C-alpha cells in the first residue's frame, strides 16, 4: 500500500490492462450485434462485419500496447538513471596544464 501512496510504482499499466479487457468485451458485443443485424442484408455484409470486428480488435490491441509501452519506457529510463548514479565516479579535480612560473 505504501508504494501506491508514495508514487513509487505506477498503477496505470494495471488499469490499462483492465480497460483493455473491458474494451475487448465491448468490441465483441458490438461485433456480434452488428453481425446479427447484417445477417438480414446478405453474406457480403456479414463478411464485412467480421473483417471490421477483427480489424477493431487488432487496432485496440495496438493502442493498448502503445499506452503500456510509454510506461515501460519510463520505468527503464528510471532504472538506467539509478544505475548511472551508482556508477558515477567522483568529480575530477581540474589542474592547470602548465605549471605557473614566477
């Protein structure tokens, strides 16, 4: 629970997955309804409805993956930043290239 309140981990990827599955169900219900309605208009309309259903599922999957990808990129960048912070050497002392003469 502490990681939720401290914003140490994102909850959006989990919510995106939930929204993805809700969207899949909605697309399937809409596709089935359209398919039943298209059955009275002929086989061509039914095939077009099936193609539209499959294309809608594919596009929904791609959009959901892009949302998750954005969060994964951020998490990886944070990991890289943390690794680089642990490996950073102490700042170098700058000395003049030529010794000063009196």
